[in-house]
C-alpha cells in the first residue's frame, strides 16, 4: 500500500503501540513495502468535525522491534486519536527509524517532505477555518504548526503574526522561509521570479537572529581556489567566491610565479576603531575635553571602563579631533579573532558614559560620527590604519618574469609607476594605488563570511615594484594594506560553507593566542593580493589582458567573430610597428591579434552576433619586420562595450 503524499510529514507511534520503551520512535514511510498479497482496504472510522466519518486513505507505518505496522489518517492522527492495527509487514522490507535526532531532521523523513509541504493545503474534508479560529489555535499552541500555509498567510496579512517572525511563529525555519516566499510572490504578482532562488536544505538556525532578516532563500556563488600560495614557509589554498572570469585563473598564475621564492608578510598594527561624536555648550568646553583625553592618567580611566565590557576587547589608544563645539573621539582596540565592531561599540559606549560623569554638559550625539571610518573611503584609515595593517613582499627572479609572466622586469616597473602611482594620483585616489586589490579582497571576503561592504576600507593598498639584485635583473614587489578588517569568529563565519573555507586555510574559529587566526587570515589576503597584482600587471605589460578576458570572461554566445582579436584598450589608429610580436606571429597584423583557440572560434562563429558594433581601420604603411613592404589595411569591428568581435586584413 502506498502512503498518500498529503500525509503528515512526521508521525510518532500511536498510544498503546509497542515501542520498546521509547515513546519517540519514528518511522520512515518511504521504506514501507507490503510483504506480498493483496491488501485489505482500510479506512479511518473516526467521526470528523462535520459529523461524517473520515474516509481519508490510511497511512501505514512501522513501530517497535516486532515490526508491526499501524494505520492512521491525517485528521485521525492530527487529532491525537488511536490508530487501527493492521496486518504485519515483512521484516526484510521494513526499516525502523529509532533515533533521538532533533525534530527538525525527523520532519523531513516522511515522504521526503517537511511540515511545510504537509500543511500547505487543506486536508480532505477539512473546513476552511476563520481568522478567529486560526488565531485561537495559534495563541493556544504558541506556534502555528497545525495551521495551513494559507491560514498563516491570512494571520500575517491581518497583522497577527509579523512577517519577519514567521520562522518563530511556525516553529520551522524552512517552512517560515517558504511562507514568506509565497507572500512575496503574491506581492510581485508572480512566483516565477523566485523559482531560480533556492531556499531548501539550508541551516537557517545559523542565520536567524544573526546574519539576515526576512530571509527568502540563499544565493549560491561559485567558489574557486588559488594556490598553493607559498607564504612565510607555509602553503595555503585560498578560496575565492566570484563571478568574474579570469580572476581566479590570474591569481593562481601569480601564486605559481611566486612558488619558488615565496612571500614574506607581517602584521604591523592591529586595532578596530569606533569614532563617536559628542557636543559641548562651547568650543572651549570641547577643547577642555580634548586636552583631558590626552593625559595618560585619564586614558587609563577610559581604558578601565572600556576593557571591562569584554574578555577580548582591549583599548590601545584614543585619537580626537575638534570641530567647533563638536569633538570626535577615535577609539582603537584589539578584538581577538573577531572583526570586532560590536565589541568596540560596546566598550566605546561604556567609556563615553564614564566621560560624561566628568563632563556633565557633554551631549552624546552618535556612537558613530564617521571618524571610525567604517565602510567609506577615508584618509584616516589610509594613514592611521583600521583592523589589521599588513605588509607583504616577494622577490621574483628574472627567469620567472620572462618564462611565466611573459614580460620583463623593466616593463613591470615602468608600468607600475605609470599606472598604480601616477595614474592613481591623477585620479585623486585615496588608498587605491594598486591594480585590482579589491577583486581579491572581495572574493575572499565572500568565501570566508566577512562583511563584503568592508572591502571598501580593506582594499586600501599600495603596490610597489622595483629592480632588485646586483644587476637589477630580478623584481622586488610589495603590497602594503593598512586596513584589512577581518575576523574568524562571529558574523558570517559561522555559516557552514564559509566556515569550511576558513578551515581550508587553517584559520577557523578562535586561536589559542587571541587574534592569531584573524592576523593570519589578513596576511593570507595581503599575500594573495600581491599574487593577483603581479599577474595582472604582467598581463597588462605583455598586452594579454583583453585576450585572456575574451577566453575566460565572455560567454561564447556574446561574440561572433570568425577570429577573435586582441587590440589596444583604446580604439585608435596605431602603427603596427609599435606592437610586439610573439613566437607564434607570422608577421601579419591579423596573426598578431587573432586568438588561437580554434575550437571556440568555430562555436562562436556559428552562434552569430546581434549586438551593435562599430568599425575602424588600422593602417600599416611601414611594413612588417619580415620585409613585407606593401601597405596593408585591417578593419576591426568592436561591440558597444569596446570588445573586438571581428577583424579582416586587406
């Protein structure tokens, strides 16, 4: 006999049935199979609320060590009635689930469904209950497990259940998310927009009340791995969550280029900050408070009140700036292996209360006055640092620069000055003297459960390159990052996937020495940024950037050339003689800029292109280096995004 798909997802054995002394013995109806022969039709004889006998099809299940089975129906079991005993099952075909596992796991056992699916519709012959009836049931049971999804949605719409408390109201995290999706689908006018957003099979207990509110699902992000990264005589495999093609591959190439010599790193400062703003009746009183804070004894008073709020937060220093009647105070504290914003905020509040006892006319305007500075670009973080201040360096032999990176030391040094230093200065950059540090920082942040918004401050980086060695043949590269805001406990680090990524690098949770794991994670990030900087700068110096992005970061349906071309980033007429040829060049301009991936080219060519495009001509009047003196003309077609889609030579 096959169990009805509408059956309640989690049953306990009925009263009076053999249970081997375990009243919580569960069963798995998916394993139910008759021992053979035609089964006798069985129906439930319980009289329903409407005075009619229940005719719901019975559900068979097994309890006890003697392999006896019992029948019940939705309403009969739901109302707590006794079940009717039926014939025995074959022991070889029946699995008894004897477990003290938590209820949330057992809910998923019956027919592979949860209570969410079991209660999503009215049961056979069940009347639609009024709002008042549903409300009475909800208040009586304290949870809404016995109500259908539609009934719960009605209570939400009538504001009896807050939508943000659905998980708590129904006593089932996943069902609460499912109901919220239904409510949202109704508001959107369609459920189709949510079909691609998964929500099942996720541990929402780690999310609820900690990481996110009004949850409707989760977004899977691809995670790649770069490495092995040789750092301080150890090797690490670095997880990177990203949707940008080429990023992991490029960073991985940088790791490979540094595999012989490795990277050295240090954390040179550690201190999370909070910068409240307070106001006084006059600028003179604000000045008095600033001078008071500069006294060492008074600092000890502030530190005592700050430190007693946490086992790990320890106030290191105070900085203050005055603006008229306003005083901005920057608290700097170590926070162990936590990123520490909550710790520092709590300690700051206690210290301000102590300060207010001395300066009774001081008004606390805000616990954060943007002097921290959190999640915003600022000079104070670039100069003073925030979180972990890290420096990493490496020596890259000339043979590695030539054979792996396909460029030269002089070209890298020249490009770094022009792009990362002069170019950033021309742009008025604040902490952005690098090629793409934010790429690596953000990818690792997402993978390891850091706050992605803090990549703004954490990506502050200056990349320096200079010739090294007796003859200046090797390359010295360094990355200095004064404000890496990371933690290995709290926040998103508790989520299973993010915790696994931290475990990959051996930095999950708290270290025996507080702050050791968070410091190591900051050093790994800085070293990975260095590897990414080296690889990208080499690609730019060698002119490989566009070609690599065409290969790895473009859908084959987006571009339809007969041959994909590499051209300069700025479409302009340039003499061919200024281009450098590789070993595969035959002297023609087409061979210089054509991609050699013939298999992809055939697939792309067959796909066709529908994007708007522009065409321009490149004229070679000087001839090639192989003695071809006749003038040639190349027509290059580019799409509206500036990527080449076709080139033809005449």
